[in-house]
C-alpha cells in the first residue's frame, strides 16, 4: 500500500466573496521533501498555507496534513504542523525564552521537557546567548530566527514557511535558507512559499508555480524547464554586429532563435554551451570585436514567462 | 485548560512588562480618589457634617432702632450664619446689586422703620435677596425662617397676653404691657427648648436612610475604583488589536488550541486584573483614606466581580470590533468617561434630575454605584445588592456573547 503524502491538496478552492484566491489547486508533498510554492504576490500561496494551517476553511476541495483533514480534524492537523508566518509573530516585550515557552505550551510540549527543548532550539538558531533578552532588542534577522524556532519547538512533522525572507538582508536570508536545508537534512518536511525564484531553485526539490490562484505547473526544476522546452541562452556583446549575424545562426539546425539588439546578440539553443566555440569563431571571422560572452541556463523565470506571458520579476516590483 | 491558563498568564506577564501599567492601574485611581474625595468633602478631607456648615449672609441694616440689633443677635446665636454687614445709607441698594450681579449669594435688608413699626404692633416684612444660581441661600433662608418664626411666636404671645389681660382686668398700663411682654418672652425662650410638639427622627443605616448621597471619600473611593476598573479594562481592548497587528493571535489559531479557549482566556485575564485592581484600591481606600467599606465583604466581592465581568466582556467586544489601536483607544476613552459620568461615578446620581438617574441605569456603572452606595453608605449586605449584581451579570453575559460572535484573529 502506497504511503500517503504528508500534504495532500486536491481541487482546493477558496473564495472571499466574489474573489477567488485559490482556484482548483492540487499538489502533494512527500515526507522529507522541501516543496516550494512559487508565484508573485497575490498568486494564492499564503491563502493555500492558511487553509493548510486551519486558519481559514476551504470553499471546496480537500486538504489533508499527515492524513488528517484540515476541516474535519483541525486540532489533530494543527498539532502536527509548525507554522512560520511571513511576519514576525512574537511578543516584543517578552524574552526569546518566554516567547518560546509560550508557544511550546500552546503546542502541548510537556512542561518537564520545555526548558531543554528551548535550549536546544536556541542553539539550532544560534541565539542561545540571547535567550533572556527581550525580542524588541533583537535585529530583524534574529527575530526571524526566533520566529522559525517557535514553529519548530514542538517537533512538527511538517513545517510551513510563508515567505520567511521577505524584507531581510542577504546575510540573514542566506542563514535562513541554510537553516531550512539543515532541518530538511534531519528529515523535516517543508512547505516553503516564496516569490523569489532563486530561493525556490536553491532550496526546493519540487516546485509548484502559482499565478492568479491557479497552480500552473508542478515538478522539479528540470521537469519544469523541460516541460516548456526551455533553452539555454548565449549572450554576446560585440562591436560590428549587424542584423545578418542573427540570420547566420538562425539557419543552424541546433539553434532555435537568434536576434541582435543594440550590439548584443542572443542565441537560444537547447544545449547552448556546446555551441559556444562555433558562435565565437563565427562572430570573430565576420569581423566583430567581442567584449563579453555569457551562457544562461533555462530557469523558472523562463517557465513562468512561458506559462503566463509575464515576468515573475515584473510582478515583484 | 492548560492553554487557557497559559494565555491568561501570558497577558498578565505582558501587562507587567509595561511599567506604566501600574501607574494607570493603581497610581492614577489613588490620585483621583484623593482629589474627588477632597472636592466632595468640603475641605479637611473628612465627610461633611451638615451641622458644622456656616453660610454667609450679607446684611443691610437700615433700622436705627434696637429690634433690628436683637434680630441680628438672634441670627448670630445660631452659629449657622456669618453676617457680612453693609454700612451707609445706600446699603440696601448695594445689597441688591451684590446679589444681582452674583457677587453674593443672598442678602437681608432690614427696613428703616423696622423697630418703630414692630413696637406699634404693625406688620413688617424683611427683604431677602437671593441669587437663583446659588444653593447656599436655601440653607440661609431656612435658618432665617426659624428665627423669624420664633420672634413671631414671642410677639403674638405678648399680644395674646395683653389681650387676655384686657378682657379680665381692663386696659393695662404701659408698665403692665412691658412686664407682660418681658414675661412672655422669658416663657417662650424657656419653653422653646422643650416644645410641646416635636418630630422624632430616627437615623437608620450608616448615613442618611433617604436620598442623601454619600460624600467625600465614602463616595470617591468606590466611585473611582469602579471608574478605573472600567477605564483600564476598556483600554485593555488595545492589547487584542495589537495581538492581531503583531499576528500573534493569528499564529495562536494555527496551534492546536480551541477558539473557545482563546476567547475564555481573554475574558479571564481581564477579569483577574480587574479584581486585583479593585482589591488593592479597596485596601488603599480603607488604610489611606479611612473609607468604611461596610460590613459585607461578600457583597463587595460580588459587586466588583459582576462589574469586572461586565467590563471584561465589553473590553473583548471592543477589541474585536476595533480595527486599529487608535480606534480602540478613542472608543475606550469615550465609553469609560461617558459611562462614568452617566452612572454617577463623578457625582452622586441622587443629586441629578430624574431623567438623568434613569439614563444612568442604562449602563452598568449606574447599577454598580447603586450597589456600592447600598454597601458602603447604608451598610447593606449581599442580599440587598443581589438585584444590582444580577443586572451587572446580565450586562456581562450580553457583552460576552457579542464579543464571542465578533472575535476574530485577523
């Protein structure tokens, strides 16, 4: 008998009055996996996590966590999850230890184990030395780490991280991503929402791309890029390029597309790196003076662009 | 149960983390109790003894004769009135002007022919000016009426004695009339102390049994305690708004905690703080201001508990419907101050018009103050204040149901 996924979402719909925030979304997350929900703001990622966290009931469809239906066995489901909200949801005037003790009690951590667990989790997030300090004396990054610790204290089966790196500095962001990888290495299942495609690419074993409430694609990065036939792009900046240069390459059977715009030629090919010597040689022999060459792998941006006709980065701004 | 107690403890810990909270919970009420206590005591810090109050009366004595002097001596002998004498031929006009322009509350004008006319047996009227905006003239007028009544009794008794003498023995000589007059005066003076007809007044309760309100600290201590339990309780609605703003309430609902537990804990910690605050203020009232809280600790606990429950329910309701901290703060202030004024916490409802007294019982404060008045001023016990306690519990139930329906995490 096949093991049930840790998270099962099937045909999930969530409407707020006339607005459909989640529109027939389905996906599964296996035990020990980091699954990313990638999409621009307003795509329905947070609403999906809200349904899975039992914060809001679904309009229709099915959502199960650790085999428990989030509407029928809300308390059971909630006891198995750890939620790290997008905002730092802590009490600023209390110490890190007091905050963690409170959240531990809310999740039913036995009193006799509480202190030991708090010490352990503060070590994990590298804040043991600040245990007794008030949260409002912490930097933004430190608050984020305590925010994550509060979601881990009760040792959940699955951790929901809702855009945990929004508005923080690169160093803290890197620390958080490494922490998530480390937790996952210890066997924790993670559902991670983000609108930063680099994070999804770096962190997640599988990714679900959402837009306007719909799940438009699900798979590994390779599966996603291959599904749209995405290509590598060779970009060459050179003097002496003319429109004919693009025509030479378009005629090649290994090249899908080529264009010259303002002294830069872009060549799209399924295995662009293999064509690099040919491209450089051809341009040099035509008299062009090459300044730089770069090869871009196909990424989730290409997938999002292909599927929605718009850039994920544009939505970011 | 563990989650209810944990959330209750957390909120009290959050409150304790805010040092200024103690000032608002205890410091301000004590200061207000002192100020209101003094204001309603008439000075000296103790409650007013009506027998010790002296009122001022402006007097324009235009009569050169001896009887006006005697009248004024009689007034002074009462020890109830301080005479402020106006001199000069225009004293009568001056007295009228002073009262008319509000500089004096009342004035007595003794006409120029007062002695002459009284001596000849004619009727004489004293002129009493009073300013309608002042209340003092009522007491002054009562004292004056009492003295005039006695003088009338003496005069009428002398007339009656002279008339009786004439019927029995013919017209009296001037010397006989004088002797009759002195004798009657002597008789009335002695008899006045032990009159044949009196009204026996039985004082019941701790203060006046009727509608005379408690004053001084006996009023201000319970009133300010209720007012600050209300004001602070409603201000705690801000913490619920803040919990939503910090998203901690939202996070709480992702934990395996029942909604009912979260709401119950929000009622409970507010109630516990209200009872703590009330207890400390009662002790301070007794020890510092010498307030006699009555002989029914059970009644006192019941009233504060029912009132605290009503305030807790209203606080959670307000915290649930307010969208911003500012909204909650403004609404709390407006509600607390208007309910305090309306419910008789700033001044006794007994001195307000009937319509005001009815309006005062539309809000919990009116009922709570009634119960306090019964316990503290009249020495009643729990059975006598049960109607007020039940009414306050009805308020608590109504607010709590509304709060439960309105409670939201976002």
